């Protein structure tokens, strides 16, 4: 019967034993590699990876007279004495290098003993090396480079606000670059908290949840990753709105099946490419060899830990260094005594070669920089999807890059066919209970502009929704005592709702903890107040069309024009006429424009009536014409404005703005205590808003009411209370209640938006459709429909059409024209006077000065309306008697006036 053939795996397994059994002549030089493992280590893959790594390295050594043999010792890592005894035992056997252990302080103790004996020490776990350590090399990626990788990934993913949860001081060293991100960029903020040692993470996670944190960086051991996620799931933090980034390189070894279908964004790193064919074949060969020994090892390539892979690579690194060193000299291991000062003569050379060589291992290229640190490596960036842990990017020395368009698309799920919980508030006209004779259920119970908006978005994007009315009846306010948000914002943060739609104002505090879509309605804070009362008619209301200044200027103009007419009429010779028109050659002339007549002429013209005498001279006619033009404009303006005053009832309002409210004490004012309007006044540093907040806060009884109660108080208090609220709501209330009105301009500018939990993957999809609705005019049409649906027809009270009284600025041009005409009339009168004097001096052969003196003497007497007629030379030469008949004694009476005149004797 033929003997059964030995499998290659069995031969690989028996190789170390056969080599030890061969005589020394068959294998001239055997180099033993020792490894120390914790005697309580539960992962069998670690020792297996080390043993088969040594065997694989021995096969690929390509040095015929050298063989590598593994030897393993189990130590009590907490017992330094026991660890020292095991190390001394390995040194006595003779080893070329010692690997491990992983736990401190045993690892430090072993490094120190190896340094004493010049035996290279290989570390495969993360260490913070405070200084250079002779004879110790670490295959684990260097902390500073790892920290840089974290920063590159977070920046590429767009994390600007996140929480950092760390386990111990070593975590802080690994995260040093992440913790410095806020200092390098003011737009990035990070909150740092330590995970409790009792492993009850729920209170800490609850604090993060209440603060609105949705992006969380976690640095913890592999065995605690599942506990952190499980406890986060228990308090509702494993949803599609939360993002976790684990810095641990062994996330792929954790069972994540419980979190695959929650839609949570879980990102991790992996040093091993578990899909690489070389990794898969290596693990399969290990399992076959162990199975041949009758042992089952529950390990797969996809769950191979980083430490196991590094143990395998450590053997390859030592084999490569030994081969290169042996090519230049013969090396052999020697027995070393811990009680003596003996050293391994080849130890320093071996250590230097280990730092210089490069080897391609399961963790990629193993290479050290000039400082002996592994700073050149690559990492797979993984994401937990429904199909499992999937790589979507790769980080290398050149930075982080997204790979595969598919992977990132799947990280942003579509909103289509999703079932969303929509929280809202009952408030007209945003969300209202529908009136119906039939019993309504589900979403059919509600109506309003918010209901129509979410229904239209549902139709456009293809998602389903369930409307739930918020139990608190509040939009959302942060309570500093409890550290929690109430209202709709609280529901979003607690994961109880996916959308919040109502008259929810976008504020900085809310934006910091939740995400908002674009505004679907623009508004601002304004004042709701009772319409101003009708002003009772005044006894002198006919004076209202013109201001007091205009009336005074008109009276002054009337007197001024009358005086000027009187002076010019006496000044010009053409207003002096014989008293009897049928006897033109009388010696006495008369002027009709005495002062009283001038006043009467101006008043008659102003009243559009005229009088029975009119000016004849050009100068006085110029005065009259300009006065008539003035009166035409003024009377027409007065008549037009009087018609407006007679048809419009003036309204009297005690306040017209927020400043008017702040400046008085009779009218109380308030707002909703838990809304954005109260926040505006509470945080404002501008006068008078900060003063008004103090008045509202200190008022007794309280002036803070919810919207419905505030509107009722404005209506009932008969002008003694004003309520601050959003202008859009005021517009709706005014349409329904004729006795209320909006007073003043907007105090600020803001808007309503749809709120989503922080990090929601659907905000861009909602924004895109809302922008489309805005461009098509659907948002404006929805508002117009709901605001005008139940509009009441109010009686016209004229309150919005009060005519403005005409001031001097309105009619000032008329006065300018009037004054210009007066100046021109005066100049004409002077010209007429001069020409008349020249004619008189030519006829009478007298001087100009004497004639001017006589004329001015008559003009400036300012009494009497007659003057003697002058006898010209023509009348004397024609033989005219020149008699002027005077009443008895008249000649003597008027003798002074006729001095110098040629007056014949009366027969």
C-alpha cells in the first residue's frame, strides 16, 4: 500500500521541525527569531501570522546556508519579573531579533533589555517614541503621519464642525494635527471630550447629541468600537444624519452588521488591502496548515488585524535584512547571558540593515525614513454601506483622493421612496386643522401653506411623509440649564423627525445645530397695532389744505402787494386822471389807488371777484397781472387740496414706529417669549431695541404672549398694547381683522425655511426643487392663495390715503414769481416817472431837479388823491384861458400845493 503524499501545506508546517532535526552540517546557520505574546492573548491569528511569516521569509531568503526558525514565549505583561525571565531565556537560546510584546510596560522593559544586549527589537503596535531608541524599530505607521492623514480626510469630506472623542493620552498624540485644525482655519471648530473608563458612553454621547453635534471623530481601541456604536444606537444617534470617523486601523475587523442598514455615515481606515490576492492566499495557506494540524482558526482575509499583518511583515523585514547582511559577512546567533555584559556582535549591523531595506508585505511597502520612522504608507478609506464595508478613497503620501464615482454616490442616498416624519405647528395659515363633516385621518387632517409646500415637494421628489404636530407647540429654543432644545428643533436633534416645516425662522443659533433649506418666505419683524382712530372734524378744518406758514406768507404777500400798488400808483403819472372824464382840461387830477383801494383790489383778486377800478399804467398793470397769476395758482392749489381733505377722513395714530414705542410709556408692547423675535430683542446691541427688551422683560404683568393670545390682546386693549411679530403673519392677520394694522417698517430681514437634522443627505435635493418652485412662481402663488383665501372686505377708512398739507416748498415758486413781477413793475414806474419829468422840463423850460422836487413833494405827501394840473406852453400859446374853477376858498386852501404853477386869476 502506497504511503499518502504530503501536501505542500503540511511540508511547510513540518519545515521548522525538520530543520531542527537535521545535523548541523545540513544547515550551517540557523537564526532564531523570538516573539513574546501575552499569555492571555485571545487572538490566535497573531502567533499564527508570526510563525508563518518566519517560514515564508525563510523560503524566500535565497541564502542556502541560512535558515530562519521562529520561537514563541508567553509572558505576563503585567509582571516585569516574569517578562525578564522569558527574555533571558530567549537570549540564552540565541536569537537574531525579538518581536513584541504589544502591551506596556512589558514592551518598554523588553526594548531596554534588547538595547543592553545589542539585539534588534521589532515593534508592531503604535508607540509614542519620545526620543531615539537604539536597536528598536516600529513597523506601525508613525503618529505624526497618521494625524496628517486624518486632517487630509476630514478636509476633503468637508467637516468644519465636529466633536473629538478620545480614549487616553496616546489618542491625543495621534490626534494632535486634528486638534490644531481650528487654529489653522477659523471656519473649523472642534469640541474635545474623553471617553469614560467605565465604558458607559451614553451620558457623553447624549451631551454631544444635545449640543447638536452630528460629526464625530473617535479614537479608541478596537474592542470598544462596537460598544460606542451600540450605545449611540440606543440613544438614537445611529441614523442617516450622523457621521462617525474612526481613526482605528482595525475597523474592518469589527462586526458592523447591526449598523449597515441604518444609513449612518461611518468612515474608517485600513492599512491592509484585504482584497489583495497575496493577502487572501497567505491567510488561506495559514488556515490550511492549521487545519492539517487539526486546529480550526476562525480567520479570513477581510478580518485580518493590523497587528497580525505587521507581525508577518516583521519576519519578512528581518529576513531581507539578514540576507543583505549575510551577503557581506557570515552571521550567526550566539547565546547571551543576562548576568554578563556580553553582546551580540552582529546586532548593530542587523539593526542598521533593517532600517535601510525595503520589503513588500501585507501592509504594503515597509520602508523607514532617515529618522527610522515608517512615514511612507497608504491607507484605504472605508464607508459602511448596506452591502458592507466598502472603500471609497485612498490616502497616500500625496494626500487623499476619492476613488470610484459609485462609492460616493451611494454615500448620498436619494430621498425618493423614503418615509419621512414631518413635524409642524398648528398656526394659521401655515398649518391648520381641516374642517370637514367627515372624519379625517393621517395627513388629510391638515391644510395650509406648509402642507401644500411639503405635498408639492413630495410630488416632485417622490418621497412619502407623515405629519406630526409638535407636542411642545414651539419652534425650538435652547435651554441653558438642561442643555437641550425643545420644540421642533429638539425633535430633529433627537431623531424623532426628519423635517420641520412651519413658520420656523432661520436664526444663527438654530443654524448651528440643524440644517436649513433655502427660504420659502421672506419677512421681518414689525408691529401689530389697532388701526388709528378717526380724528373729529375741526372747526377750522378749511385751513388744513395749506400749512400755517403758507397762510402767514399769503397774508404778508397781500399786504405787501397792496402797499406796492399804492406806492407805484402814486409814483406813475398815468394813474393820475381828471376827476371828471368829460372835462379833461381840469386843473386837478385824481388817483383812484389809495391804500384802502389797493388792499381791496388785492383781496378782490384773491377771492376771484375783482373790483370796479383797474390799473392803467404799465407798472401797476404788471403788479396786478403778477398778483392775478399768484392768486390763480394759490386758489387752484387750495381748491384741489381742500377736495382731498373733505373726501378723506384724517386718522390719528399715537405711534408710527418702534422708536415711537420706545419713547413713550402709555402703550405696552411685547412678543412671543420663545421665538426668534424675542431673540432679536434679547441679543440686540442697538438702541432702542435693547432698551425695549429691558422694558418688556421687567414689565409686570408680563407682556409676553403666544401669537394667538398676543393678537387677542392687541384687539381688546383699545390701543394700549402693541405686539411684535413676523410681518408675514401680520399681513395675514390684517386681512382677517379689519380693526388691526401693521405699523412701521421692518426691523430686520429674515425668512422661513424647512429644517432638517444636521448632516441630512437630502438638503441639496430639497433646495434644488424649492429653487425651481421659486423660479416658476409657485411659492408666491401659494402665499397669495392662502393670504387672500379668507380675506375680509373692510370699510374704506382712508387711513392709508391721508392727504399731505401743502408746505412752502410746494408753492414757493409762486412767491418767487410774485416778487419778480413786483421788481419789474417798480422799474417800469421809475422809467415812466423819468420820461414824464423830461417832458415837463421841456415844456416849461425848467430844470429836472426842480420838476422832480415838485413831483416828489406831491407824491410823498401820502394824503389826498388829487393834484393840480400843469399848464403847458402849448396851452398858453394857443390862447387858452387856462382857467381852473375852484370852489370858494379852494385856491387859498390849495395855495401851497400849487406853488410854482401858472395859475390865472379868477375874475
